[in-house]
């Protein structure tokens, strides 16, 4: 019977050792679970921070988009005005071109008259030059007399 007691004692010691190892394992698992819980808590906080920042970025982005849309709408009027100015400039350019063509046509038609006017102008300039020359020649002898007479 002693053998039964010794066997029972070995079984009891084995169960005690097994319970000690199970307790140590459970404590280690509890620590690991606590670490996981703490990590998840920090992760949640970081996710919450990222979510808040993302919401702020989205809000700012929406404001920027609205601002760009308003500015684009205001530029549409400017572009329409510029198009009107461009159309007006084309009309003015067309008018100048037509006037230039008309003037060129008329100048070709009247080139002979212009040549005659130029000839008359040259003749008038020559006559004026001759008149000036005679005038200075007639005034010089008077000046010479006044110097010698004094």
C-alpha cells in the first residue's frame, strides 16, 4: 500500500507542478493580453487622431474647392469680356484693312496727279530758292555801300 501512497504523492506533486506551470502560463498570457489591449488602445487613439486630421483636411479641401469654383466662375465673365474685346479688335482690324485697301486703290488711281503735284512742289521750291538768292544778292550791295560810306 505504500506504493499506492507513493503513487498518489507523485500524482499530487505532478498535478501541483502542472498547476504551477499553468498559472505561470496564464500570467504570461494575461501580460501579453494586457500588452495587446494597451497596444490596441494606443492604436485606437492614433486612429482617432488620424480620423480627426482627415476630417479637417477634407473640410479644408472642400473650402479650397469652393473657393476655386467661385474664382473660376468670376473668371468666366472676364474670359467672355476678353472674347468680346478680341471680336472688337478683329472688326477694327478688318476695318483698317479695308481702309488701307481703299487708300491703296485710290493712291494708284491718283498716282499721276500726285506726281504732278510733286513736280509743282519741286518747281515752287526751286522758285523760292531763286527768289531767296536774288533777295540776298540785292541786299548785299546795299550793305557794302553802307560800310564804305561811313
